[in-house]
C-alpha cells in the first residue's frame, strides 16, 4: 500500500479500534504514533511493536495538548503524513454531560487535531486524514442522541475538509463502523449487562455476529494508502450489513 516509513498519527490509539488501526499501519511499515491519555497502554503497545511505534500522551479536549503532541511528533519523526481521528467520548446520555463529552471529544478534537496536523501533512507533499464516525451518525439514534448527532457532524465536517484540503493534496475520508466487539469494549460489557440489547443488535446483522476492530482498521488503512488515491470526501460504512437490518 506504499505506506512504508510514512508517519501516521492515531488518536485514541491505545485500545479497541484505535489499537487495531495502529497495528495495521505498523504492519505496512509506517511509523505509527499511539496518541492517547492511557499512557501506560500506549507505551505497552509501542514497546510491543518496536521501532515502528511511538507513544505520546494526548488529551484531545485540550488544544495545548494537541499542539504539543503534533510538535513532538514532528520533532521526533520529521513530519506527519496521515492523521486518524479515532478518539471518542461516547456521550450516550441525553443530558449536559453526554452532549459535552461527544462535542468535546468526537467533534472538536477532530477539528483541533486536523488544524494542528494539516500544515505538516501539506509540508510532506500531501497525505490523508481519516475520521472515525459511526452508523449512529447515519440514522436516528434513540439510545444515544448526542453520540449520533455528533457523529453526523463528523461526517459533514469530513466532506468540508475534503473540499478545502484538496488544493493542499490532502484527502479526507470517513469510516462509519457498526457495532464492534472487543475485550474491554462496550459490546463485550453489554453481552452480559444487557443481553436483550446485545442479542437484538446481533439479530440485526445479516452475518450473525458483531464486527471486529481489525475489519474497521483494514478500511482505515486502505483510505490512507495509494490504492485510495482518487477517493476523498467519502464515508465508508463498515457494519456487516447492520443498517440493512434496520
């Protein structure tokens, strides 16, 4: 995929979908930045991946932390080619706290990180931004109103980024995962804490199972590669047909 020695920054990269994305880029020979508040997990992942990974502490809610992360990456690795905005606050509750978490982490953090990284992606000769949304942003989200609304905003912002950044030779795309299950994740917990909900979601997926983080990571990998060199402003759904089942 021609990603050898490219520098890819993955926010929220220490676990779950973010970890799978980090592993996918490292496997293709990229230098991957595991940017996360969970510093211990980020460092453990970086050590496991060896010289192809760098752990950096990042609080996406803090503009100063975002700017410091980007500065550190550029100083240590020489630039940035790819930015994956993966961090999520998962604001599920329809109250002030839920809305604040989703807006601050899922939306404004995407804006902050993109603004900080774009000058360096342009300086490298161009590259790619991949934003992680959700199928909740493409349909009514009765269980998680703030999360769905903000993920819809991320999809819209991605199209705007694509239009604005094409002149800088930067592509911007979005991935909208369905229900993804992994150790320590929401759906693993729901399997036992709310089996009615879990089984209802399971029945909605034609393939009869929830998705895996690696299946999302493969699409994120593709969108930053030369194979997607003429793809921008798009949202790719990765849900095993979950939306088809309503």
